[in-house]
């Protein structure tokens, strides 16, 4: 794996993947890819609409296809959806085609960051309880990452600087 291929950000919702990906892409002059946005464009509807209309399995299949398609190219910063790591094939393809960075954060901070967000179908109901459940279910899913950053007490620019410092080594 060459670090110059792609930088792939993984992690729970609310850890800053989209914001940090945008900053990294600008800094490096790389193409920015948001897998969720690409799926929405391809499917012609929002992720909540996909979940409601076709189900989570359909969405995860579309997400996997998009991830594989995106990873055929180089010099990209890729923000993934939080659940992309639920399929081991996705983890394998990310590991082989880029430098994988896991963003983490304290559950209370994640709740604060995503509260009131309508575009998060997995948070239907009690967001705090759902986040804790999802974090418990995925506690080991992000361990394959090449580098991990806890974003709890860091700004997006601080996270970006940390990632760049390790990427450029």
C-alpha cells in the first residue's frame, strides 16, 4: 500500500469525516469523494429514502459497489459512511487501496454533533441510546485502520494537521 494512493476516512457518524476530508483534499490537491453523497447521486434519492424505500441491505450493497468503484482511482480523499466497515470485503478493499484513517470521538460529543440531524436514519428514536448501541456493536470494526485520531477535543483543522503530519512521513 502506498500512502500516495488515497486517504480513506472511516469512523462513526459525527466524528468529522466529511469536514476533515474536505480540508485534506484542499490541502493535498486531491479529489474529494463522499461515498454517501455518491450513492445518493447514483440512486437519485437520499440515504433516508433508500433506507425507507429499499432497506438497509440495499443501501449497504449500493455503498459497497460505490466504494469499489471509487477505489479504482488514485489521489483522492474519501469520506465513508460510518457503517461501511460492517462488511469485511469493504475493509479489505480499503486497506489495499489507500491509507485508512479512523476518526473516533466520545459518545456524548457525537450525540451533541449529530443532534437534530434529519439525514441519519440509524438514529431514529433516542439518539443517545442509538449512538451508544452502534458504538458498542462497532467497537472493533475500525481497528484495521492504519492510523486513528480521537476528534473529541480537536478542531477539524487540528485533526487535518495531525493526519497530514503522519501521511507525509
